[in-house]
C-alpha cells in the first residue's frame, strides 16, 4: 500500500476506533497515528488467528485496522489510567 493509502486508512480506522472506545476523537494527527498502529496490531492479531491481515485499501482492511485501533486505544487508556 502507498503512504497515502495508509494515512487514509489510518485516519478512518483511528477515528472510528476512538469513537468506539471513548466516544470522542483524539484529534486528526492522533487518529491517523492510532489507525496506522492499529492496522499493524490488527494485522498481527488477525494473522495470529489464521486470517489475513491488512490487504489494501478495502472494507476488510478497514475492519482489521479498527479492531487493532480499539485494542491499542484500550491498552493506552488502561496504562494511562484513564480507563
């Protein structure tokens, strides 16, 4: 995937993940970073369970990224004590 595709996927996944976990977005840059990290984490999680990770700019990859973003954001809030 190109860098622009990662940023677009990261922005969408990070924003949706933020809304799921704490009902508010984290801000543009944080949503992008969260989504990109979430895509990587989601890829590892899905691969661990035998499914494909991020495959491109599509709905499946968005779902993988959102799952990863939710996990990353949840862990962040637990560690930061905002849980």
